[in-house]
């Protein structure tokens, strides 16, 4: 199955990525290979077979509604935020990101 | 040309569970520091595993019951993918294919029924604050449990839309599933509006106004859209299907995105959360926990409390609950005090949290009926039932302390009336009354009230005066 350049651009847009022509071309090849590989499954007749949503066959795995103190506090979590390029980092205990509207 | 509007509303309700939908952290971030109610799950750190809050499922069942909805015994979660800094996961966990709440309806005070298509559980997104070149992200709200309620396009006026939103708010508050704090965004409305020529079979192109957080803004935004779309259609232009924002200050909707393309959320089953399978008994047990709802109270109090007073009081489940504790004969008096005294107080929201006991209110109404308290006296005693120094006392003792119990003792009253009749200052009035002037009676009653320092029962005083002056 051929993946068009438009489809690559659409997918990149959904993830807010900008790709160079070279990257787009290489991803196009990768995606085509992945889809070709997965497409082998189409040889099977799955008419009337319930899709597999999960493999453990469990249901109703719930927890109690109790607050549990977290090992990772605010400082630890904010420390994970990379700091570079001015508009990425932390400020006033919040995560700073370039403006996206 | 005359157009017929068709409106559908999606409403997000924040549930008031103790913890979030998928992590064991505090769900009530009101007044808390940014990013202080978060866990590695909310941060979507590698290896994190969301764990479903069982209480949210129970809340959903109760919310469904309040909207006369069928509860689906089987439901499960899906991932809805989008890229935005308010969601570190890169997707929202929601119920796209198999929602927990099925079809139902909400009945408006007018009797109009608005059908519910379905309602589902999902996690909220974080909060962004935008500055000139950057935005700040607070993840406290990430995965706060939400119920998204999707109505059928059964609404055809801005007034019905407002009534629907308000009734939904009441239902969710009565069912006890949300704090219902609109100011803090506990309920948010997205409104779809389209116009079609009167009598047309096909619906027109719709626009969606997102993120309205008050009943008034829902009403105004729809009125604005109806006008704006009518103008476009009248001049032969087309309505563009788009998502709009609402500016409360200017009273206008504004385009949010320049190009509207079909949304591509790439839904897939959420593999980390096994499906929910509910037994009929479990659903029934939870449904039975739903207390009386606004319509039950309308039926119960309809003949006793005037309609407009009842509709005001219905905004306060605490007041309805309290009125429900009282005997039929006290309900009217106390409902009146709730609407004319309590809700008029500046501190009414605090007072609502510490209502007097049923017995105190019952006694208060009874004292009024027996003539022991005037209307003014009743209001004074009522106010003191909220006074931290007084509130633990019996109503009767408070009335005594305030010295407002009316003199009904005929002997004592007669002595006061005799005194007034004998008073030279009243001689002219007495003579006028005897000569046939009825209107001076009011003056004489006033004198009796004065002599009794306001404690006489004016009705009784008038009767005794009449007898003695015959």
C-alpha cells in the first residue's frame, strides 16, 4: 500500500511535527513497510469475530477512592521538565511551553 | 425570512470524587497551588498505569438515574488522540464506543422533554494560561473525572436551552455527583446551533460555541448565533461549520480556528483499563441511593409553595431537604422565610451550610400560627436560629429572650386596652370612633401596641377595643 506525501503531512500535523523532505521521504518508506507487514493479517477471515480489546480478559479492575500521598512531589516532577530555548522550562511552579493556540 | 433554530448541547460535569479518575491524588484543586495535585500518571511518565476510580462509576450510575437514563451493563474506555500541552499523555481517556450511560431524558419545568443521547465518563485536561509568547501549564485538573452529557437536538429556543442547562445543573447537584460550582468551571457547556427555513425537513449547517460556563452565557450565545446566522442566510451567504468562542464582555461569538477540517482523533481501545461489567443488582443498588429530585419536590410542594418561590428554592437542595423534614402545615411559612429572609442575606451561602433543625423550624411556624409571633417577630427569631450564640436553643426560648412573644393573655390585654381608653390623650379618638369613624381604630390599636411595648397581638387588641367601645 502506498502512503502519499499528503498523508505523511497530515499525520505530522496531528502531532505538531514539521518534517524536512528527507525525513518525510524516509518515514513514508518506513510506514509503507509497517503497513505491509501488518496487512498480512488481512489474509484471515475475521467476519463475526469480536475485536480483541485487551489480552488479560479481566474486568472491573477498580480502586478505592482514597487519596494516597505520592512519592513524586511537585519539585521532583517539575525537575523532569527540560529547560532550553527560553520558552521551554518551568516558571511559577508551572510548565512553560511555547504558545500554542 | 423566518428560521427555525435547532440546538443540541454537550455538557461536561466535574465529579466530586475524592480522587481523580485514574490516579490516587486529590481531586479538589480549588485554592491549591498549581501542579500540587499531580502524580506520575497525570504526567504520563513512561511506565505509568492508570487505575480506575470505582467511585466514579457509582457517580455515573447516579447521574444517569437523575436523567432517566438506561445504564449500560457493559462499557469501556478508549484513547482519543490529540496533540496539545494540556495533555501530557497525548490522548484523552474517554468512552467513545461503549459509554456507561445510555438514552434518557430531562424534563424542563415547562414540561418539555429533552432527550439524552448518551453520557460517558472521561478524564479532564490540564489548564493553560496564555502569555505573549509562551503558555504555562498546570496539571492539577488532568484526569479529574468528567461526565459528558450529550443531548439530542431537541431544543428550539435560547430560553429552553437555558432551562435545560439549569435543570441539568440541579439534577447533578441533587444526585450528589458534583460540587456544582459554576464559577470554578464545574459545569461547562458546548452549544450546537443551526437554522433552517420554517417547515424545512433538513437541518441547516451548525456552529459550535464551546466552553460556556453560565446559563446566561448559554442563552446569550444562542441568541447571538441565531441573529448572526439569520443575517447570513438572508443575504444569501452560507453558514460555515466552525467552532466558536464566546466573549462575555462584547456579547459576541468569535471564530477560533481558521480552517475547519474533519477531526482525526484516531480512537483506539484503552488497553490499560479492563472493561466495566455491571450486574443488575449493582446498578439497582446505586440507583436507589439517588434522593428526591427537583421534579419529586415539584410534585410534593406544588400546591403548597407558590410556583415562582418554589423554582427559586429548588436551586438549593439543602433547603428542599429541610422542607421535606417538616409537617405539611409548616412548609409554607418556612419556605417563605427561606426565600424572603435567608436568600436575601449577604451571608446566605454560609447560612445554607448550617440550617436550623426541623424541630426549631416546626416550632417557629407553630408559634406564628398560634398568634404568639407576629410576622416581624417570626423573622427576627428565624434570623437568630443562625446566630452561633443562640442556635442551640429552643425556638421558644429565643423568642422569649428577644422579647417578641405577643401578648395573647386576654386579661392582661384588657387591662392595657382599658388604660388606653382612659388615657386623656386618646379621648378625642375614642369619641370619634363612637361617633362612627372606623379609621381611628388603627390609631387606638397602635396605642395598645405601644403600651404593650410591641408585644400585644394586634388582631386580639383590635377585637377587645371593638368590644369595649360598643
